[in-house]
């Protein structure tokens, strides 16, 4: 019994998704990865609200977060074997995959991926550097039923395997959102790596900001729905980075895919915001 207690503390089992469609996708994707070669599930966590995360909830209002705005994040076992942590390291050929449904109606939501902790960079150790454009309520890719995957990786072969497994699991390729981690910025230069997920190097974070649920009861249920998060370890040996990882770039405001700000001015003013100036 004592051994079981310590095993549960060191290797916590994430809760099952409460959304039945996400639960089916979860099971099918895990089976597809098990049947594939080149990737395996190293650890598994879940997507949860910051204030519901053991230990880390002590810091939820310390980093510029808006107290009235719910935040959620990908939580994985720290170093692969400890309590769930919103910050996790990532191998150059590995991936972190979230399977979920889009939130119920809200004014706005956005997923942002950060390079949170960078021990080899020097000061600051906690730069909170965002990596690429956010995946948000205006551009998220999802199925007709609202299911989606959010994939964080730098490796082309890894993403190919993940995408194939997701399609085999029943998720359309058009519902896969990719965050290509820049491969040439030293983000994968570990201070040391003892194997698996035990490394001292850049730690990443995926954060969802949710602003003003239309139906708070539905919003509360969503924040307790425990979508699964996978850490996938690569064994394929192909180090080729994604093209987007080699040449990362933000889209400028003028990009055709960027949301036009002018039509939003009336809604912004209705919420008490000042009218944008001519240059903004």
C-alpha cells in the first residue's frame, strides 16, 4: 500500500476527459501512436485551470495575469515523473499534443505558447517569450463538431507522425493547429539531459486565456473537462526541422489573415474602450 501511495505521488494519473467526444479522440489517438513507429507516449497530463493546479496555483496572480480572466494551461508531470506542472521541457524531436474542444461561446480566447524558463540564457531566467502568433477565437482550426488538436514541436518527421495518427483517430487534418518551435534560437541547448524528460533546459508553457463566457455554467464545466495532453518522445532519429521552425515569423497587421481592427472599433467602444488613434 505504501509503495502504491508513492507511485501515485510520483506518477500521477490524469483524470479522464468528461467530454465524450474528446474521450473517444483521446483513446483513438493513443492507440494510433502506439501502432506507429518513431514516437511513443512518454507521459500524459491534462489541460486545466491555473487555479486548480496543485502548488502552481500559488503563483497564478503573480505574473501579470488578469484576476477576473480565467487561464488554463497544458499540465504535464514535471521532469516526467512529478506533480503536474504548466512548465515542461521539450526535446528537439519531441512533441506536446493537446486534444480538446473549442470553448463554449466567449468574447475572446487565445492559446499562446511561451519559452518560459531559459537557464542557459542568463538574465532574465524567466523571459516569458511568446513563440509565434496565438491560436485564437478568430483563427483556430477545428472540426465541424468543434474538436481540435494543438501540437507543439520543432521537428518535421514528428509532426508528420502526429498528423497521421490524429487523422487515423478521426480528427480532420484541417483541425490540427501547429506551433512550430523555432529551431535555430538555442531553445534546445540543454544545460544537461539525464534521459527522457529529465533535463535542465528551456521550459515551455501553453496558456489559454478566456474572456467573458456567455454562459458561465457552461464555462465552468469546460474548465473542469480535463482534455488530455500528451508528451510524445521521438525515436525516429530524423533531425530535420519544420520549415516554419527554421524561419519563424509573426504575421504583421497588414497580413491578409490578420483580423482587421477598424470593424471592431464600435464593439471596443461599447465595452468602454477609448477609440483607437489614426495610426493604430
